[in-house]
């Protein structure tokens, strides 16, 4: 993990954050071409990827990356969907090969699919392959969601988002492939930090290579020598390659990368819808990657859109998402709850059952982080509380604003959220939804 110097910010986060309007303008043409390509396919035409790439050479790289997946999905829908959806559920327990991939082992499992470590038999590279689960009550809807996840992720090219290589179907089994990230989820990081020694080493992240954080990280090596991290907010106090409970600068950088990725997705018109520690991967270099766009939806989706159901993971939902109206501010809220858990090492909301949890999310604010751990810097607490404010007008209005404030925390500067007087912030927090 990089040290606490500014070199990390220069390499990973130091570039200016473009405004959403600037990013959106840059992607508008490829979006229009993708729609045109899809329309031609749906009308029975035979457009080719090479033809589009030659006609639009300045977009050739993105065309060759995105259009083959569009064609594969449309081919499946047009010719194989009725046949496949009428088949009995596929037994994935003995699956060893899928297309050009040899499946090595299961590395993660969720509601939408199983993730395998695999080897691309053509290139020899190690990849991750996500295979759709067939246990859904509505296989057709599940298939559309799986397809949407692959399509959405393939459209997002950002260093803090796990990309999609390709999409395919073999004998009714739908799958897509991704890079195999040598890292662990923030869920696993938090579990490790809760332990008595409370430290995660870069070397053990490399060895663990867990996809979904379902287990604890590997044991700390015997020859690892923990170094002291005082937890104050000044730069350069610790040069070891580790993350500790009090590595506030590094924690702020993790949050800033999450926010940067969300800003990019929002600029492309995509709301993730399920930001939580299990869906954020951290590698040994301190680089964050967001995964699992299964709940993603267009930012301007209407109330009656299929994705307008609550979706997501209850503990990390905003009130508006509970009401079926997730948007970019909901992602910001979920990112704030993820940062809350990373700093306090406990969830913001807990409940004995679903109804209790829903009531607490809707009616109460979580305990302020510094009441749980006074060592948390006031500035970082202010950022977190602003991100998870239940009142939309007081929450960060863009993920860009959240990223900038977290970068301020990472670099010893005062974030905008901390410039209000402490008593004023506390009064508004205690008031919750009231004025």
C-alpha cells in the first residue's frame, strides 16, 4: 500500500476532476453510435464492428470494446432467449469450461451470479468470469438484469471501476468476463481491522486475492513488523505498506476513489444502486475498484422502470431508495455509509429484523462517528455526516464534491463540509429531518 506522502495523490487522484457536463459531452457520440448499431441489429441489418471502427477512427478503441458485446446480447435475445428460458435450471456445480475459459475455482457468489477465477485458453491470462444464477423466480427478468449489468460495466472505462472484457452464452449459461483483481473487498478489510492487531498489510492482500470478502484476510506474516501510526491528520507519519484503524489519510483516499468512480458513472448517466463495502475492492497498491453493477439503472429512469424497485442492500440504502427512487444522491449516501463503517468499524444501521432496520433508516440518524471513536478527525467526520445527511438539500449534490472534500482530508486541508461551525453541524444532525 502506498505511503502517506502526496505521491499517491499525484499518481492516482491528483488529476483535476472534470465536471460532469464535460465528461458527458465526450461520451455523447459513442452513445449515439451504440444506439444506432443496436437499432440496425434489431431491424435485421448486419452492421459490422469493423465498419463502424473505420468510419469513426477517433472512437475505434471504444467501438471495438463495446459493440461486440452489444451484438452478442442482441444475438442471444433474438435467437436463443425463448429456447433457453424454457429449459430447466442449469446445474453449475460441475461447470469446468465456458467458451474459451477454463474455470479454476469459485471466488465469489451473490444474488445474480457466481464468480470464478478462470484462465483464458486463447491468451493464457487469468480472468474472473461471472456466471448467471438460474435460481431466480423470474428467469427472464433475471437475465435482463444480468445483461444490463454486463452492458453497463462495459460502457464504463475508469481506473476505479472493474471493466468487462466480453459477454457470451454457452448451452444456455450466460456469462461475462472481467480482470481478476488481486485484492480484497472493504468488507474483508473492515473485518480485519476489527481484530485485535487491527492492520492489513499489502503483502497479505496480494496473497489473499479474495473477490467478495466473504472470509477474513490471510494471517499476518510472522516477519511483518507493524509500525506506529498515531492517527493524526498530518502527512508522512507512517511509511509502511499497511492500512490501520487510524490510517485516516489512507482511508480518506479510499473514499475519494469511490467518489471519483461514482462521479464518472453519474456523468455517463448510470446510478450504481448498491454501493457497500462488499462491492468495493482494494488492491495492494491502495487502488480501489467498484464492482457489481447488477442494481445499476439510468440516472433518469422513470418511476415505472423495472429497476425502480428498491434493489440494493437494505443497510446501505437512503430513504429515497427505500421509496423506489434511487438517484445519484443515493449513491453518495451509500458511499458515505461505507466510509462510516470503514472509520467506525461498525454499520451505521442495525436492526433485529427488516422492519426495524427500515424504521431506523427512515427515522433516525446514526451515532456521529467521533462518539464511537474520538480519534476520527473532525474534518473526516464532517465529510461523512454531510454524505449521509437524510435531507437531500444538505447532502453533497455531486460525487465530485464528495471526492474533493475527501482529498482535502487526505492532504491536510480543510474540507468544505468542515467549514461550518461544529455546534451548527451538530444542531442540524440532531434535528435529523427537521429544521
